[in-house]
C-alpha cells in the first residue's frame, strides 16, 4: 500500500523545483496527479515519466483556466483529495524601487491562486468529507531581509490564511497546512544567472559559519517529502500548522 494510493491531487508550479519533485513523488506514491504550470513541454515531459500524471498548462492568474482544471479533474477522476498550492515567483527589489503594479502582480501569482483553487476544490472535499490542502509558503514569512517585501507579504498572508482555513474546514475532515522552505536549490535560487546557494557570500555565512546549522542548501525532494506527509493519511492530527523546512536557518541568530 502506497501513501497516496487511490488519491487524486492537483499540484501547481509542477514544471520545476519543489512542485515538480512533489508531483513526481505523488505519482510514485500511487496518486493520480494533475500538474499545473505555464511551460507545457516541461509538464508533458514529466507526464511521460510518471504514471497517472496529466498536465494542465495554464497561468495561475487565469482563474477561468483554474476553474476548468478543477471541473475537468472531477469529471475525469471523480474526486479531488489533495491540493498543493505551490506556484510562485520571487525577485529582489528595494522598497524605494518598488511599485504598486509589481506588488499587485506578486499577489496575483503568489497569493490569489491559492485562494481561488482552495475555493474551487473545497466543495468537492466537503462532499467527500476528506481533503488535504498544502500551501507552500517561505521562511521569508518568519524572518526578514530587505528586498523581498511583496514576496514576504504574500507568504505571511499564506501562513495566516492557512490557519483560518484549517479552522473553517476542520469539521469536514479537511486538513490545511503550510510548508515554509528555507534556502532550497531550484530555479528560484538562480538570480541573474547565478545560483545564490553557490556564491562566496552564501558559502561563507550560511555554510562555513553555519547560519544554516545543517550547513547546506536544501533540495526540492526534501521539501516534497514533507508535502507528501502533510498530504497523506499519515498526517491525521495536524492542521493549521506551518512546517519549516530550512535546515535550522530560522532558529539561529
Ligand atoms: N527555492 C527556494 O529557496 C524557496 C524558498 C522558500 C519558498 N519557496 C517557494 O516554493 C515554491 C516553488 O518554488 P521553487 O523553488 O520550486 O521555484 P521554481 O523552480 O522556480 O518553481 C516555480 C514554479 O511555479 C510555476 N509558476 C510561476 N509562475 C506561474 C504562473 N504565473 N502560472 C503558473 N505557474 C507558475 C513555475 O512554472 P512555469 O514557469 O512553467 O509557469 C514553476 O513550476 C514557491 O511558492 C516559492 O515561493 C522556494
């Protein structure tokens, strides 16, 4: 018996990084997976490698497409057990250089689709009296640095909203949790063509001086393992929690 045998899951941001690792892991744990992202060819490649994984290429700011995705999933598979809200963007920008348009764009990609998809899947989960919603947040919601204002605001909102949604949906057997990754080596850690987890600054402070006690960046698979746990029946008495996956980064001064 695999962890997600018979379960139907939607994973956003599944064309790379944490979302791809999660979608891959879910498929190998027996789930039927609907993988969402914009890069169609990446999703199709993933589908060719994973049993029971189908791709749904769209932009998460397209709410009509998200609605179509959920409708299609229920028509084809009869249920939705797991939603992983993961698609996101990040960038560095000082407050003085930021604009309201950029702020709104960040909300539109990182925050609003989480709400929209949860709103679309909840009626099905309520009817089933079963569901797992996992929202991918960030340590930026917990500890702060300059230049990530709008991004941090979306992640802080995700943590607060995860708690309230957990209370709201608990009576229907729906568990809602978040995962807050630290420094994870993915396409997102590549800034202007340079992987920030390989720079002398990163290696000096986070690794050599052990700002990250485990002294290395994390991997997408290590986050996917935690998302899998929170999405499975193994997670039965945890809801509204934000589980930090950061090698100890946020417990150090
Ligand atoms: N890497 C880290 O250190 C780290 C740390 C904390 C939190 N996180 C969070 O982890 C999540 C995944 O990030 P990652 O590190 O795995 O980065 P990634 O490899 O860049 O993955 C981001 C994913 O989001 C998708 N995406 C972005 N904008 C989209 C849009 N408008 N519509 C549909 N899909 C969109 C991308 O697919 P397409 O480009 O194909 O659309 C991609 O699949 C994000 O929520 C991020 O904030 C990452």
